[in-house]
């Protein structure tokens, strides 16, 4: 847990520190393009969310037609 907190603090400090300006910076004649977004630092030590299995969710019809044990409550006319 301590290692996770240390990695989180280091990532936040790296992101918060602005880069130093060049010593003889001239004003650009055209506005510069914004820098590309930072790649997020992966500090999550557990399994990634995209590999988790989505649970099966019953539809409204399935919930209405079955009780919690899976038996039909409603008689279907033949």
C-alpha cells in the first residue's frame, strides 16, 4: 500500500511541475499548437477494468416471468 501511495505522489508531482522555459525564448509569430495530452500513468495495481466479465442482467420480461429460483410463476397458455 505504501508503494502505491509513493507512486501516486511521484506521478502527481511530475504532472504538476511545469517545464522550465528556454533561456532566450522569443515570442512566436503564430500561436503554437497545444501540446498533446499526457499519457495517464497507470498506478492501479489490480486487474484492468477492460478484462473483467460483464455480469448477465435479466430483462424486464425475464424478471417478471421467473422467480429467484428460476421457476416459471406464470402459466403460459398453450
